[in-house]
C-alpha cells in the first residue's frame, strides 16, 4: 500500500494498475442567512474535477466537463458532472487504467476548479480530493488532500501522474491558482504550469 503526501515527493505506483481521484464538497450558504442562505444551500455549488493528459509540455486530452472518455478506450474516464455537491462520498471521480493509456501520454494532471461562471471555492465547504488505489476492483484510499481555506483562488492542481519508463509515479501538488472562468485555454495553461 502507498500513502501519499505533498512532502513525500513522487511515489512509485508499482503494482497499481488503476488509480482513481475523487473530489467531494458540500454546498454552503456562505455568509447568507435566512431565505437566501437556504436557497444557496439547496442550489448547491458546481465545482469540476478535470484530468488533463499531457504529451510532453502540451495538453492533448481532457477528461471532465463534457468529456467522459477522451481517449475512447476507457483509459481515462470521468464519472460525470455533479453541479451541486449534494450527495454522499465523492461528487466527481476520474479513473486511470495505466496499461491502456496511449504511449504518447507522458503525464496526467488532475485539477479541480470553480470553472463555470458564478461558481467559487468559497461557496463550498469541506472540499476534499481523495486518491484511491483501485487495482483489482478494490478502492483503497491512499491520500486525502485538502486545499487551504485561506485561498481566494478558483483552481487547485491536485496531483500529477508521471510516466517513468514503463511505470508511473504520482506526485501530490495541492497548489491553488486563478483560472479565468469558462476559459479552457486558461485551464490548460494552469495545468501545464504544474
């Protein structure tokens, strides 16, 4: 079993054939009370978990938003868009099956963002990114990453899977930054800077 933290540096994923990253959050009323607060909690908060497949320095495929299987072979699969944060467990997940990832993909960056207009990390509570070893159909948690509550940013680079020869390593990043909402180019630039 592997246990991952940012301070540990990249961890070998030897023996890990499937890896899942899950994002979970709870909707909040923020500082709104009364009817407005109740409405905001009911409406929920739309955060997005996105995996960006890289070919060297270039982003070439994106799993998330409206793309659930960007490789078309099940190697990088997104669970679908949760637009509220309501529900138990992970609200969105991305699963990687390393053996199926095309050879030209050198890394995969996992990013969470308040990507759509009018969404914000400040409108969510208890944001958590969990990393699971999903080898053999099991789902064993190996990391739980919490972004800082002090940030006014709307993006978080969660982790990065890096191809090393015939194997993979996973590095916990947990760094926030600003992404222009609704701008895929800004999202890609943020991911490629990690």
